[in-house]
C-alpha cells in the first residue's frame, strides 16, 4: 500500500514544529528517522494531514555530558549512541536496536516518542531515571520517563508537543541483557540493571505495555539477597501476556535469566 496524501513541512526550528502541529489541530505528525512512522503510514494505520520533518533542525543531534548525566538530543541517531563512550549503558543498549540501516536513521527522540514496549531506549530511560524535555505551545516542560510511558505505543505527549532532549543519569554500575529470537529482531525480554545513588534498580522491557521496575527483586537485593533470588523474584512479580513470539511462562523464564545476566554484568552476584 502507499501512504495517504499529506502536506509536507520541513521545519527549521522547534518553534515552527510546535506551531505547525498546533495548527494541524491533532492531525499532524513529526517525521524523524521515519523507521517506525513510515511503515505505519504505508499501511494507512495513521493518516496525518501534515508531516513535519524535523531532520534539518540544527542542534538537536548532539550528545553532551556533565558529571552526572548525558543529554541526548532528540535527533541523535541510534548509531551515534553506539559510538559514544560517555554513557556505556546507552551504547550497549543501542547496539541491540534493529540493523545498521535502522540505527543509522532512527533517532533517540523517535524511539522514546514511539514507546514500543520492546524497544531498548525506553527501558534504559526508565531504568536510569531519565527525564525528557518537551517543547509545546506553552514553552518547555520536563517529565520523568516513567511518567511519559502510558501504554503500548502511547505516551503522555500532547499532539502539539515535541521531545527535544533526553537526560540520562550515569549509573555507577550497570548491566544490560536482551533476548531476541534472531539478530536484529525486537527484544522478547530486555533487562536493565543500574546502580544510582547506591540503590540498585532492575527494569524490564517486553513483559508489559511499558517498561517496568521489578520492585520486589530490587527489595531482595536491598535486603542482602543474591542475584539468583532477585532474578526469581523478578520473574514471579511480572505478568507478561502471551503472543506469537512466546507464552507467558516462557517470557517469565527468559526474564529471570536476563535479570541474572544483567546483574552479573553489573558485578552483583
Ligand atoms: C525492521 C525494523 C526493526 C527495528 N528494530 C528495532 C529494535 O530492535 N529496537 C528498537 O528500539 N527499535 C527498532 N526499530 C524502530 C527504530 O528504533 C525507530 O528508529 C524508532 O522506533 C523510531 O525512531 P525514528 O526516529 O525512526 O522515528 P519516526 O519513525 O520518524 O517516528 C516515530 C514516532 O515518533 C514521533 N516522533 C519522532 N520524533 C519525535 C520527537 N522528537 N518528539 C515527539 N514525537 C516524535 C513520530 O511522530 C512518530 O509518531 C526497528 C524498526 C524497523 C523498521
């Protein structure tokens, strides 16, 4: 199938994006890397009347860091995340996104806004306590990652808002483990372990509509339990649904193993 007709606007500033989206009155869409949006348009699952191309906006593709965190511009390509060394967890997670062509075009802002339950960057965002800067008609607001993701492919972004930056705190220790059926496939289960402010967080992707913290597993570790006990607790506390790719018990078993591996990588046993 081919996309339904739309007007194309190549924006040169964030303000122009926000105004164009506001003028479209809920019928506009941002085009970033196009890796998720274009297939949706081609299948006519979305029929926006206006596409706002943000790729030529200057300054949104940079990665900056200070002692505590890395600021990733919304237009930063996944491949640039792989290549940077300031946030090793982000680099490791980005390696697992699709194939080279997808990593070359796809953007951090697009991945966060698309909110796929199996995508890597949302899990890292929740796991590392990231904050998202969002531009809208009333100015810029900041929201915590775990408040942005509402449901599968649904965020708390308004229709006339644009993500501009994602701020990822740097964990003192981290681990990342993912299971996919084939190289480049979306993950069946992703586990992210981070140590931030001396507390260990365990976050899982692919087991619910949004990335979820394994609070009981975290408590096991806080109480002096072992990595294996924490992995078992994580597996028991999630409630994954079955789909074409695997049953709920299968995902629970994979989750236990991914948590164990991520904890081992973080040096927690
Ligand atoms: C074959 C294939 C395999 C893939 N495998 C993986 C994978 O393993 N893991 C993974 O995480 N992803 C995977 N992806 C998706 C890929 O990571 C996309 O790059 C990402 O989901 C969307 O980023 P994008 O820049 O391409 O966004 P687009 O496709 O341009 O946009 C996606 C959505 O986000 C909105 N949007 C984009 N930028 C912004 C912004 N700054 N502010 C607000 N809204 C915005 C758009 O309007 C649209 O609704 C795969 C894609 C393909 C085609």
